């Protein structure tokens, strides 16, 4: 969701957005891979039972629907492409009796959707109360590496304080005035920064909710340690990669 919002505010084409964010994406994955590989070295050095033939099959239908949904983002408003993809996947699961209609409704998590809607309402209210002007005064300008890193850092801190969706809604109007590079720096901040805390992103809240329902809640201390190891390094590396992309390709 943050990507779609930032893409809309950046003024870039789909290819331009993907091109500029490609290097930061690879660099951030590399940082997390190195840290996670080291952190979980004992678990990764063990062995596991061979998966069943069914478990090894790629989810072809789901991949086709996902690809079609992503292409749909380029053609129709994102909300309709997303709804269509969800309906197709849900209808097929019900048809194959893998889940009931009640199960699909429960998975939709309407109370959580209302919570997301409430976040948007709160953001609109505080913006009208003058918070946007305060942010504009504090927000860095320019496309230098220090300015981009400051923008990403502010976005990361704000995401951990109020969640990344309200953070990006608050920051994008100000960031857009500084150009597409600043918008993408904010995107780096609201995507990598929230890994410091459980409440930092909607994705983390959703995953934690699913894991708790399956009696597999992650250890809080472990989560926080991994966040401390990956977020600062990831922010610096990914923002540096963004600056390189902007310098080479412009934006």
C-alpha cells in the first residue's frame, strides 16, 4: 500500500519507479540476508525432512492471479485490481472446498479494515490541524545523500510512532514538493524503518495476528534484536543506493 501511495505521488512512470527502486531493493535484501544468515546460522545448519510432492508444487493458479492483479494496477485503479484478485482466489478456494465462505469472510478481517480506514481519518484530521505545516518546516530539502537519508530517517521514526500508513500519508504531500527522489527516500523509510517495532507497519500487525492464531507468536526480544541489527544498516545502505540511482539515471 505504501508503494502504491508513493508511486502515485512520485510523478514517475511505472518503469521509472521500478528502475530507481531496483538497486535499493537489491541492497536492502542483501543487508537483511547477511544479518539473518548470521543470526539464524544454527537453525540453518540443521536438516529437515524432505517435502511431499504436493508441497513442492508451485502455486501456479495463485501466481497467475497475482501477476494479472499487478498488471491490473497499470490499467485500472489499484483498489479494483486488488478486489478482483482477492475475489478470484477466494472463489476458487471455496469451489475446491479448501475453505468455507465463512472462512473467507473471517480472513477478510473487516474490523482490521475499519481500523485502517480510521487511520486515514485521523491523518486527515491532524493535517487540517496544522501538522503538515510543522512537518514542512522540519523536513529536509534537496537531493543530496544527507538530505535523502534525513528524509528516510524521519519517515522511519514516524512510522514506528504512528504506523507506516499514517506516516506515509502525512509525509507524502510535503515530500512531493521536493521531487521524486525525496518521495522515494520516504518510501525507503516507511518500508524498512517499521521493522524496529511490532506496531510500525500494517504488514507486521497482520502477520503477528496470523501467527498468534496458529500458536506461533514470534519472540519479542528476538524481533527487536533483528530490527536493531537490520534497520539502521538497511536504511543507510538502501538510501545510499537510491542516491546512486538518482545520480546515474535522474529522477
